[in-house]
C-alpha cells in the first residue's frame, strides 16, 4: 500500500486542486454528518495491492500498489510496452478471454469491497461494472439508438424506459444534440469523434462504476479530441475515470492524478500538477521532459 494514498481526510484533501478541495470539503461535511464511515470508504474507488500480471511466462505488471480516488480522473503515462493497457484490462477482466494469463494480488472496489481479480468476482459482471473505451471507436454495425441501447437490452430494459435511458446516456456523452434526429441511422454514418462519444454513451448506459479509457483520442482530430477531453473531465461527477494516454498535455488537462509506469512497474503516482512541475522520481522527470520513450 502506498502510504500517501492511504487516504485520511487530511492528506486526501491536500492532494486535490483548490477548486476540487472546496467542492470535496462541502460534500464531505454533508456525508460526514450522515455517516462518517460511509464517507471514509467512499474516498477510494479502487485499490490495487501487490498486483502482478503474467502473459504466459512474460510478467507484464510487477508488484503494482496504487489507489484510485473516487470521482477523480487518474491518468496513466509511460513509454510503449510499460504495461499501461495491461493494467487497465485487469479492471474489467478482459484478460480472462485469453489463455495462459494470470493475476496475482488484489484490486479492491469500494464501497462493495469485492476483489475484481479474485475468484468471487464474475468476469462478465466486472465487464458491465467497468466501462471500457478503446483507441479506435468500436461502434457496432447497428443504428445509433441500438448502439446506445445495447447493454440496456441485455439487461431486459424495454419500451419507454429504454428510450429514456438511451437519451440520458447520449446526453451524458454530450452527443444527444448532434444525433437526436439520426437515431435510426447506422452508427457508421457518424464522424470518428461522434462514434467515440457513442461508445462512451454505450458504456455509460450500463451505469458503470468506473470508466477506463485506453488512448481514447489518438485516432481523432484536435476538435474531436477537445470534445472528448471536456467530456472526460465532466464525467467524473458520475464515475471514477482512468485514462491511459501518450499525450502529456492531455494528461495535464484532464486528470487530477497521474501515474508513471516503466517496465511493468509503477514509478510514481502524484497529483497531476506535482507530477508535471516537481516529480518525485528522476525517471519520471526524464520521461516527461522527453529524454526517453
Ligand atoms: N497478449 C500478449 N502476450 C504476450 N505479451 C504481451 C501481450 N500483450 C502485451 N504483452 C506484453 O506486455 C507488456 C505490456 O504491454 P502493454 O500493451 O500493456 O503496454 P502499453 O504500456 O499499453 O504500451 P503502448 O503504449 O504501446 O500501448 C509488453 O512487453 C508487451 O509486449
Ligand atoms: Mg497500450
């Protein structure tokens, strides 16, 4: 466990930006009045402890210990092949679809306390609870509506409820105004940036606890990228976000915390401002100043 991320109320607040601190502190007072224990347990959404991950004989993650604060955006940065996507994919158990993969350690989700990678967790349920958005938009060959409705239909939502929930998720993904008159058209008639927001809407419709983004804008132009970044920033009201990115400016713009990985290890996790202005590790400094990677 990383001591600075063993969140007592004091050090947690110190790690936030000034604007978030204000919001957090007023929110925390209300929560504390209601239930001090519940407030305490809500501050971390997920805690990774002694996580090792193997593809056959290749160890891709080495003793990772870190916590993901609730309703915050944590960016994961690091050179190609350092294990960023591997770490993200542990959260939704997608590795289980491939043979000879092996997890060791724990990823605890709060407030339930379930170990995401433990035998008690159902990988299919974990995939519902952890929405994932990939580098390339992976809209299904269906209409805009049916893409957003996909997870809801699987859960048996029908009729008016379905329409309302589709609209809500398209609004949350900042796409509704652009597609409300095109719901029956193929998703493939949308632009790349719109398709990516449709994938975010599809993930949101399942009411996930966390959203995992793996380089979500690397195939998009700057305007579409700006829209997705704005969206990610606002989504933290609803969910806890992890974003893998190669773009340092993006990490600086959208995240509250940044984690630097190197050769399968976590080198540093810090509030984003600190990471970019005064990193704790020499390796981090060398990476963000472009000396390698
Ligand atoms: N299916 C696989 N089988 C064996 N090794 C793999 C597999 N997928 C990834 N690896 C290895 O695991 C390590 C971490 O890969 P990962 O894809 O997590 O890196 P990454 O940090 O996401 O890189 P990038 O920035 O290029 O996306 C690499 O050494 C990679 O070669
Ligand atoms: Mg990757």
